[in-house]
C-alpha cells in the first residue's frame, strides 16, 4: 500500500503544474479540465452526483458585507455569487460577469460591458443597476467588508444603459479590477441577505441548517457551463477529528482544508484517498493592538516577535508542513520577499529591547484567544515562550462571535490571535483604522502610491517597501503561513487544491 | 470482601492524591518547558513522552491531578454545605414550604450539570471557580433531596417526639439527634458525588469550559490528544487511565464506607 504513495503525490504535483499551465482557460470548466486523476475518472463521472464537502468554517451569516466570515466565502464565492471578475485557483484574474472593460488613458474611468443573458436565481435579469448596488453595498457606511477601504477611490458609478457600467475614480487604482473580483453581484431587489441569497452563480442556496449543513443546488438557468455535479452539501464540524472521521466513514467526500498533520497518517498509503499539498494565503497572526500600551511601542513589539520561536511553533502544530513568513506577504503575492531575518528568534535580543523600552522586568498582558484550533495551542506556546523574557500572558478564550465584536469592532483588546486568509492583504497596514491600529504615515502613503502606480513593477516596488517597513516595525507578529492540505476520496476529481482567500469552487468537482 | 473494597479504593484514590501532593513539591519538568520535542515517544528522559508542544506529559498529568482533586473536593464542599443546609430547612419546614422545595429540587436535579455549567461560563468566564460553582450547585440539589428524606425519617422517631415534649430546643434536636443519625449516609453519598464531580470536571475541560489553558486538566489533555491519537496514543490513554483510577477509587471507598456505616448491611452480608 505504502509503495503507491509517491506515485499518487507525484501525479498530484504533475496535475497541479498542468493546472497552472492552462490557468488561462475560459469559463467555469477551466478548473476541472486538468483535474487530479481526472483523466480516468472524468469520462465516467456521474453528473447527477451530490458532493459532500466537510469543512470547519460554518458561515456566521450569508452576507459577506455583514461579517459572514471566511465560511461564507468558502461556500458562496463563485458558487452562488459571482463577481465582474474571478480570481482563479491559480491566482489569476479573469473576466466573469464583465464581458470586457476599457480604461481611460488617465486611468480614472473604467467602462465595463456586462455579459448578456445572465439571470439571477430569482429570475430577474442582470443589469448595470445590480452592479452599482453591489459595489455600493461593499462601500456603504455599515459595511463590514474587510475590502471596503480598497474602494475609497470610487467617485461615481454611472449606468448609461442596462449593459454598461462606468466607474469614475478619484485616483488611479491599479488593483481596481482585482479588487472587483471580491464584489459579489447581488440582485438589487434582494432582501434578507443574511439568511438568503440572490446571485448569478451556478448554484442556488438549498437549505442552511445552522450548526450542521448548507446545501447548494444546481441552478438550471445558469448562463455558463453547467456544474459537473447536481449539487454540493457543506457539512460543518467544529472539531477536526470529527471531520476526519466523517471522511473515513464516507459521510463526506472531501475535506476543504486539513487542520492537523497527524490526522493525515490515516489517509496516507490508502488508495481510497488523495492528499494534495497546495498554496495557502492563510497566515496566523499574533496581532497587537498598536494603539495601546505597551504595544504602541515598536521596541516592545519587536521584542515579543523575537522572543517567540516561530519555527518551533510551526513544527509543533504542523509537523513539517507550512512555511515561515517574516511579514504579512505570502510567497504567492507578487511583492513577496523573505523577511524572516528581520525579527529573528533571539531571546537575548528580546531582553535587550524590552530593557530599552523600559520594561527590564517584563510586563503582563491578556491574549484574546479564539476557542478553536490552533489558537489555544499557539497561545499556550506563546505564554511559555514569553515567560522566558519575563512577560506574563493571561490567556482569555473567546468564541468567534466574541472575537468579532470585542476585537474587530470595538478594538477592546491588547493582543489577539487570528488567522488572516486573504491574499494581497498587506495593504491593510496602510489603513490606521483597521483593528490592529498600525499607524505609520509613510506606510499609508506607500500603500496609496502603490495603488496609483502606472505599472505593476512600480506597484511591486512600493509594496515591497511597505512589507519591509511593517516587518521592521513588527506591526504584528506573523507566526507562520498555513499549508493548504486537501484530502478527498479518490473517486473525486476537479476540486480546487489551493486555498487562495479560502474560496472553494465546487462546480468543477466530478464524482465517479 | 468488604475490607478489600475499601482497601483497593484507598489504594487507587490514594495514588492520585499522592501524585497531586507530590506535584506541589516536585515536578519532573517545569510545566511550561517545551524543550521535549514534538510528540516524543514514552521512555527516557520523558517517562510518558511529550505533547505537540514538547511539554512533558507526566508533568501535565501531575498538575492535572491537582485540578481534578481541587475541583472535586471544592464542589463537594460547596454542594455538601448548600445541600445539607437546604435539606435540613426543608425537612423541618411546614408542609407548604416543604412541597415547594421538593418541586424546586426535582427540577434542579433534572437540569443537566453540563448545561448549567455552560450557562455559568457564559455569564462568568471559563475558570476554575466557574467549574467548581457549576458542579457544586448541581450537586447541592442531589444532596438536599437526600438530606430532606433522611431528616424526615429521623423526625418521625419516638425519641424526637420525646425530646420535643420535654422542651428541647430545635437547635439541640438538630445537633444532637438529627445530624449524628444522618451523617454516615451523607458521607457515603458525598464520596459518590466526588467521583461524579471529577468526571464532570473532565467533561467540562474537554469541552473547553473548564480552567483555561495552560492549566493542564485531564479533560483538555484528552481533547488535545484527540488529533494525535493515531501517532501518539499515550497522550490520550494516560489521562483517561487516571480519571478512571480516581473515579473508581472514590466509588470503591464510598461502597466500603457504606458497609462500615450501615449496621444492617454488615449483618446481612
């Protein structure tokens, strides 16, 4: 049995390379064509199969501008809702609901032509008014979208006719099209978006049984290629072992992201399962509240960063999987640089910095720790590491809801642990109003200038500067980058293997 | 046979108590020492191996014994005190008040301990105190119902009627006649409750509602070892064995005590 493992992994890598190579394919089918082991299986796949997906991330609600969390992105992005553009599993931006776009020479006017014949699940046709409504929903005052500030540059949205949207910007924005891939196009007449939906995607919402399952049914009026399956059901688990057991007992067909390396032992060397090790953009952060004492002092933050042995933490939790990052930028972002040496693990350096900052005997603080894995384990480790430099940590375990209210909204915290799932999210350090409160005018300016760039090279150069500066200031402590491990039953193919932004396109999944 | 029950109970529970006492004086490794390496196998220098973070499992178990016994004894003290007091009041009360108390107690007993604990944790924070309070409160209902019945039985005796007609005060009746007659049964019951309290603490910690990390509680050790049970089974087995040893030990002691305390049982066996 064991002898087959290298072959399987080899096949998966080969296919992953193929996927990257043909990533420019068009239509929703593109992800499925070069699917792992799909060459044999896809010919005989069952188009009426329902795919059972196991996940640890149940949505808080179904509205991604009202704090739906990563769960709703996973279930809905690209499946139920579509944007003008799509970010593929390989990280490329391609046209989706926008058929074409034109940019004026000064870079301030974007004209989008909408795809014709697109209808919402309610039957209403897609018009430019829906696009305007959807963008304004993200930029509204009460919007809780983490991407809200990216759209501050929008001056006006005009809809000269039903198929045309003209967006005027107050300033150049090189990532405007990329940012639009995050904006779900929602029917402007839709109501109760926290519990229902009206999108244009290949699936419509079936039933959401809170705390248990969320089902998506194939939408027969879909404008594009029909999904390769009849529907998908997301099964939500709060505990990784229960999730893995569900996969072992065939209660689910696939686990969207494995959170424990030790559980992989039961799938390795077993022909019934396939394991893929893809790219992730999920970072585990020890986020300081940079506004309040003692973490308003850069030296204290640097000292804490240097006092924690990230390598040991990563090995403890992931047993060799995962990557160390010295900053917010994951290797899949264009402006990645290896900055792990900026705040090296060095207990003596940490002690010196603490003494310089006026805390020769350390201090005490409370670490708000989300109750789910891996946060409590990481908190325990951090407490033990910081004890060595005299810092006393009190671990306060809170639920995801509490985290959102207490930390993200009310900023009532000193330090917290949190996973940040998005790619290209280093720009949040340019926003002094973000929950961690990092306020460096230079960084804010560079982030702004990077947006104004004429070329990607210019943008990349500036964001590299941002990256180096936040690392130098230890704006947060970036503990490590998660691996993206997907385990699936071997009769499944065409599923996404990379965890970019925690999205999970389900329409290409084939079951044989 | 009777002796054997009591002795083996004392050995099992005594071993856990000894571990807890020793943990205050000596530990193999400092509790926060993570130098052991990830999931080291049992052997030397780590007798039972290490957990994911490289902490010595035996050290964690020893500290867990403190918490198990602390919560167990703490909640028995709280539950015993509240329960006996409420039971005495109900036993002496007028019929109307007595009936009310009986109904309230029945409702409380039907209320699951874990649910009560979750409510308490939602109001307070998850901590050692919350765990003791929740388990103690749930236990007090059981103890109160037992006390009430025992008190009533004693009060129906002729010597109580005699004492009352001779003008003995209520306080003296309680201290000289009632309590001495009911305490053997109560002690046996409290010993049984101690075992249940230890189990309840382990369940609470397993659910993340017990004392917060890094306090090493057996319940949370089990929970943490769950993900690694295939590669490092000792991490799950060891705390499990200790929970069983303590609970079985305490129950055997309760059994043994009952035989000693109850003369009728002594004769019939």
